[in-house]
């Protein structure tokens, strides 16, 4: 069993930049483009990739920018899915040494640059929400995104030390000036269910707007587990609630606060095990076969490929989830991965006359995650085979 309790993360940054008014519309671009804030004409787009409003053609940064509506149409709800639409961005599904699934400590890789300690605050690239750093590369399910900006190349000037290779910045939607609500329900194969609802509007018209969004997303798994009849591997569920507060005390001061609490629970990962006896090549004629050369076989060609021991006995549950190690009731006694997290940030902007903007970002994050597995990935009849 692996238990990881990530430390509380708290930071404050203050930025100053030239002021150009840029409310509004966003356009999708790629590589030579930048995240758009205003479109005054089809040819001229104002962007804010460098913490100030600029014409798109004047921004010397390699960026892919995608609107929230486009993300919805493509059903992109994770950084892993975002990588499919962002050239040179890779987000591995598994990192050796960590438990599998969404909660593994996976590196965000730009242009193939993957450092030895490419994780946490030592990463070569990070994910941000409204410019506030997010520990781990996955965003919460149900995040109400206005746009996402994928920036390649060193971004330390604008995003800090852990962005030598690049950065991904999700920009959340502002709370609405008019009361509105939305509800969406989706059902799919593999017992996929997604329910999401939101409401937004003014508390004090012209001064204070509030938005609330909640979601419940799950799937029932994909492949049957012969090691635990009736169980499907790869099941996942996420419950999330987020609140956005937009406060405009004066015409020149804007304060945006965002908070999010979510819980994730993943069953045993849908993994295929290739037995060590399948190794078919070696480094020298005198050596033994310790490597696999050639194309990997498909899972249907591997005997007992999906077999996993995921039946936890009462003794195992009482030992692994003992109050000595964990707060009672904090995590469910089961194999798989679980996470509970709370994060938030406040972005304050002050427009100083007609020449400058002063901006402060304060971010907080605390999450706890746990992964547990039996590590037996084949029937007992094969467990004693050489090379295990």
C-alpha cells in the first residue's frame, strides 16, 4: 500500500504590467497563437499570454489555445485528453514507482523533455488554474473552463520556477452578471454517468457575482477481473463542487476568488500484465533474457492478462486502514486509489490610471491521496514462476 499526503501549498505572487482593456471573446489558435481575450475583428485578436493585453501577431510564444465550448464539444475533461489536441504535449498514463490511475504522480512533458525529478514543485512544467499552480497534472472533473492555454518553452517569467519546459493554464469562467442556470446529464457505455449543474448570478448587481457548479461523474469499469468475479477493472468516480466569487468594489479594482472541493475514487486499474517469462532478448550471448524485443502482444494473446487479486480480507482491511495510520473513515478500505482535495485562489487586479495594472495571486491547496494494491497480478498457479 502506498500512502501519500501531499503538503499544503500556499503562495502569493504580485505582477505589474501595462494596461490594455481586453474583455471578452476567445479564438482557438495553434503553436504561433496565444490565448485570446478580445476579438475586435476577424484579423485582429487581443491576447494576454504575457500577463498583458497584446495583439496576437505580436506575441513571440508558441501556444495552443482552446475555448471552453470546444473542450465541451471534444469531450475533453482532463489534461490527459487535452494532450491529444496539443502538439508536443505528453501526459503519461502511468509513472513507474507510483500507483496507476489518475492519482499517480505523472509528469507533464513538453517536446520530450522529461527530467529525472519531474514532479511536484521540482517539475519541468506545471498545470495552473487562473495562473495559480496546481499540484499534480489533472484538473478536477467538472471545472467550468472558459479556455485553456498550452504554452511551450520556458515560462518562468510569468509562471515561476517549475515551468522550464512549458505550462498549461486553465482559465475558469467568471460569475455571470445575470442569473442563469444549467444542468447536463450524460449516460454512456460501460455504465458511464455524468451529472453536472451550475447556477450563477449577481448578489449585489454591478458589484458582487457568485457562481456554483457541482458534478458527479463515474464509470463502472471496462474489463472483467477473473481474480475477483463480478468486478470490473478501471472503475472511477468523482464528486466535485466549486464556487466562484467576482467582486468589483470600484471601477478599477477586481477581485476573483475560486474554491473547489472534490473527492476521487478509482478501483483497481485496468492493467495488463506481461509475465517475465515472455522476455525474448538479451544484451549478450551469455546473458539471460531480461528484455522484451519487438511489438508487444495484444491483451487477448496474453494468458490471464487482466487477472488481479483485489479481494481484501477483514484482517488486511483492519491492518492497512488501521487508526494508527489513517483517520477512521477518511478512506474506504479497498484496493485502488482515492483522493480528497481542497484548493482555492484569489486574484486581485488594480488598474492604476491609464498606464499600468497591479495584480496579486494567492493560492492554497491541500490534498490527501492513497493507493493500495495486493501486487498479485496472476493466478496463484503462476505466482512461483521464475523471474517474478
